[in-house]
C-alpha cells in the first residue's frame, strides 16, 4: 500500500448514489473543485448500481454525463473511516490512504436494508432483497431459481420484477403491511401520476406472481443451504420449497459518519434545515439519512445541498416545492410500511441476532440497553459493527446505540498509522464503530 495521499476540495461528497451524484454535479457546475467518494466499484448506489455496464435508464445516463462534464474527481472503492480533525477525513482505498480536506462536506451515505431475525435466517441463500438484486446485477445466475420475497415496501416489487426479468421464478411476495394500509397508499398515490405510472409498470412486470399482505416469514429450513421457508399468511403457516429467500424489512439510514462528526439526529434521521445544512457548520446531508423517500427525494435534496454548498441559495430555493412533494411521499411510505408489533415475536430463544459474534436472542433478553448487551455478550462488536444487529435490536428491544467511535468501518492497521508512521503488516484490521 502507498503512503498517505492528500487531496483538497471545495466540496467533498461522501456517497455515490443519486443524492451524492446530484450534489456533486450541482457544486461542480458552479465551478467548484468537487470530489465524490464511494466504497463501491461504480457510482449509482443500489438504485443505479450496475447500469454503467448494462443499459442505463435515461435519468441515470443524464446524471452520469453531467457528472463527467462537471469535472468531479471520483474516488471509488474508497471508504471514510475517521476524522482526525475538523475539515479533514481519512479514507482507505485499495492502494492508498487518503487525507481528504474540504471546505464544505455533503454526506449522502444512503441506507441499508433492515434485517429481522427469525429461525433459519442465517442459512445460505437467505439474504436481503436488495442484496440479492445487487448480486444478480454483478453476475449471480438466477435463471430458473425459485425465489420467495418477503418483508415490506415497494422495494419488494422492484426486486421481484428485476429477478423475474432475469429468469427467476418468483413464487410469492409476502408483504407484512395490511391490505387496508396498502389500499390507503394506493388512493394517496392518485395525487402523484408519475408514481401511478411506475406502479402500473411494476404490476405488468410481475403479472401472475402471488402477492399477499399480512404475511411474513416464520422460519427458513435446510440442512446445508436453504430448502424451504414457512410464511404466515393471515395467521396461517404455509411452507414453500425454494432456492432463495429475499427479505427486506424496509431501510435504515447510514448515519454512523454523521454521528461521529457531531450531526444532530431526530428519530434516527439527520436533522437538516431548509438548505440541507446539518447542526454542524459547513456540513450538509442529502438522501436517505434525512428520510427514506426514494430516488426522487434523494435527487432533489442532493441538488439543494450542492447548490447551497456553492453559495447558490436562490437557485436552491426554487427546488423547495419539489422537495416538499417528495417528502409527502416519504411520509406516506413510513405510515404504510411501518413494521407491525407481531414481528417482534419472530425470533425463538435460540435464534441468532448478532451473526458476527453468534449472540442468540435468549442472551439479549435480560439486558436493558445496547451498551449492557454489548458489554456482556459482545453483540455488535464484530466486523459489521452493529449495522445488522443494531437496527434489529432497536426494533426488538427499543435500544439505541450509545456512541460512535473511529474507525467507523473495519480498517487496516497501516491505514490508521499511515499519517504517523510507516506501513504495518498487510490485512491486519481493527474495529471501532458503534459504542
């Protein structure tokens, strides 16, 4: 690994999904020196991932072209892990440690799937709905495979359509929300014609696939890998042989870096003002960390953040009405697909909650806080640093992480030491993260 590489930017954007791309484009088109950092091999986030190698949507192609024209510096396969001092972030790349200085920072770190533990959820081929879609985008053969999709939210339908297009046999889509909630959601969508068009297109793409509400997985079964799944359908169990179970219980925002930098949260999301400014001076936030609202909200928030960072307040203000419309949709999503209390009874005493440290549900039940559980069971102390078990514990026990400490991702020792001394042995890692 090479030594520390220093780069300075007027505006530094963390996260290469739609929100981050929009922020970088708007700041770059204002003539500023802009950098964008993402830990994936390509930009686009979950929604546009893989489209650069395949056929991109018109919207994705438009934003990628604007990004190229704006002269934005792109750092891929690079992950921020620490803030050594205000205005400077440390990031680990494949062959360098970057010291990234900035005048303004835009955090667009997106969200990840929420997993809820149930018996058998750790079996091979039980995975996140978005995770399975991403693996197929990068070449996982899915043709002819039998897939059960379960969880909540519009992502389930999008994943089903994508997998079916690539030859998967979608056996059933199990949505935990009630039919009454879904009916109200459909009526509310009548005020947003573009969403109705998207919904009708998805309906055509998954025509003939069983869709059931009031339904969720009870257990996954298999000796070495997944063989079948038992789901609850209106209170009655049904066992379905399958090759994959794709679960997604909505999304949880990636806010670890925001907390490390001192940004204030409210109800788990980053607080921002009208111009997407956080509680920390010169730091903006856009996209899913402010509210789970989909690509439309991410794009408009990213544009406002990029323009505000560039000092173009009046141009940013023109987008406020569009953002409010997207926020109304986000609030509607939250109401419709809020997790029902019955899902708290899914794990058995022997169900693993923390996969990294093999901590079972029964070992957590006697504790009253995330910190107590972590100290006594090591829950959340593995490589994922609580990113999987943390949101699950928050839902099951109403616990919240107490703190965030660097490194917020597992990092090589030589990456931590690079600014101070020579390289350490390759591949040694240390973890910090959620406290």
